C-alpha cells in the first residue's frame, strides 16, 4: 500500500539539530543557536525527526528491492546504464580517433555534454516539481534513445564528423537538465524516505555495475566488430528496458508529491531554501568542488591508458572497469548504512583527492589498475552520502528544485574540470594533469567547509537582526 503523504506542517520543518554537549534540540540558525553555533552546525548532518516515514527501515542491503515499482526501475536501470557506459567508452574513443588523439577535443566533448546543466539545470529542477515525474522520464529516455540511434547510424555509414559528436553531446546534456533531477527525486516517490538512503546506494551500485560491465564489453565489441558504431546502436536498444519499466509501474503504489503550480520566484525560493539550511548547503558545496574533477575521471583514465601506458581499446575498458569495481564495492557498503554523516562525506572527498594524485604516480599499468579500485570506492562514498543527505533533508514539495540545484553543482563544474584537465594534459602531459586535479580537489574540500561556515554565519546574523527589528520595541 502507498505510504501516507506527510502533512505540509510536517514537511515544513523536517530537520532539527542537537547542540553539541547538551540534550536540547534547536532549530538550525535560530536565535538560540547564535551565529557561531549555526556556523558549527553547517558541518553537521542531522537526522530527520518530524516525518514518520523517515525512521530507518530494516531488511538488509537490498531492502528497497522489496518494492515492486523500484524493482522495475532498478532492473531497467541495469540494462540502460550498461548501454550508456558502453556508449561513453565508444564516444571517447571515437573522438580520439577523429581528432588524432587530441586531449583538448576529448575535453570539449565532455564540456558540451555537461554545459547545459550549468546553464539550465535550475529550470530543469523546477519542471520536476511542476509536472508528473514518470511521464517526464518516459519522454526524456525516449529522446536519448533516438539520439543514440542517430549517432550510431552516422558512424556505421561512415558519414560521422567531429561536429556530429559535439552536437549530440550538447543535446543529450539539454535533455539531462530535466531528466536527472526528475529521476533523482522520483526515487523518493517509489520507496519513501525510510528506504531512501538504501535506494540511492543501490542506484549507485547499479550505475557502477554497469560501469564495470559496460566499458569492458564495449572494448571487446569494438575490437570484434571493427569500430565503435555498433555500440551506439546497442545503447539505443537498451533504452527500451527502462522505458518499459516506467510504463508498467503500479501507479497506485507510488507516493507522488503535490505538483507545484507555476509561479514567479520559485527558483529563488529553492536557492533560499538551500542557503538557509546548513545540512543542505555543506554537502552541496563539497560535492560541487569534488565532482568538478571526479566526473572527469573517466577522461583521466582514457588519457592515462591511451597515451601514458599505450593501452588499446580492450585495456582501456579494463581500466574503467577497475575503477568501477571499487565504486561498486563502495556503493554496496553504502547500502548497509542507515544514514550519512559529515565525517563520511568529508573523508570520502579527501580520500578521493589523495588517490587521484597517487594514480598519477603509478609507474606500471598493473599498479595503475590497483590504484583505481580504492579511488572508485572513495568517489562513490562521497557521492551517495551527499545525495542521501540532501534528499532526506528536503521536504517533498521542494525536492525537484533542490535536486535541480544539486545536479547543477554536481555536473555544472564538469565543463570547467574537463577543460582544465585537457589543458593541463596538453601543457604538462597526462600525469601532470591528473596530479594537479587531485590537488585542486583537495583544496576544494577545505574551501567548501570554510564557505559553509561563512555563509551560515552571515545568514544567521542577518536573521537575528531582522528578528530584533521586527520585534515590538525593537531597535529602529
């Protein structure tokens, strides 16, 4: 049976924080905390207290799979994500082939695919709150399937040009502006808040299982079939799995949020909602800095495998799979956790930065593969923990907009990271490029923590001033 939707007065204040060293529970940023306490609270992840369905569920690592609709969603995701990772591998190799191994061209293709998130990601999150999520996902997945089919036909017929790949990457990015925040917020409608951290971790497991299988399978097929063209066609067919899963879901068992009518200022409302809640602001800032280079790590693998170690297509697939094996292990470990924590998010981010630098120093290909496994574990740890922390802390009617902001910071920095990595690799070689991105990631972790404290302190101080001015007999 579908779970009862929380009342608006429950959703309005879903988070409370405990002041360190006391048993008292206070509102984040309230007058009782003061500006200093609010800044300290900016780096703590609290547990939701007001919604009844936020009580951690029991049932083990795969408990979300007990839910019929989520089983359809997950099984379709396995097939579709495998096809997507096959296409990503084929696209990287196609660009390198068309441009005679240009790292800058590879960075440009990645930039074009993620640039729309930076420009239009907030509007995509607004649409996710405004329209029913399941039909939106069906339309978006269908469009991406047609795009994969088109590019595959161009490659197979020998008519593909460099600009075709760039154009397709940009259009896919435009569709993703709406599809990604809608898909992320749709998970809560299938499983509820109690199983949400588990479902997010399982989504990460599915994604990284596909990352293990997809690149390796793509490398073998590219070698066997003589080129990347058929890989795009396989990916086009794979979209049928996720589309059919969405179509055959039991609508009565979904718990859709109330649709938000169109109104002025909704995007600003979403931004204020995040800025006023340190339990949202800290993971968002941190994941923004980390993902700037984490999401370009596949590009790093392509550069290291293809140029430093002079590996072929199959070996490149093995390197991508080694990274994904670690990510899969990290996601499965995350599925056992009841709730995320600040230490887990920060620790995962720092570990990933250090492992980026370590991978750049590996002298032999087998040692490079060994370094990729813990790097994958660290990356998925920070990704799943930050995603779960943000979704749990968000009320249902704001989830689309908040996830739009999350996707914006998660992918919006990728064009910058990909461009910087490509430029550094051209200037000093792939090793120097990967090493410097690790250094920049580590610096971003510290900057995210510092910015959270500064922003929270300032907003809390302003709130106190406004409260005093508004109070009877207050300062005038």
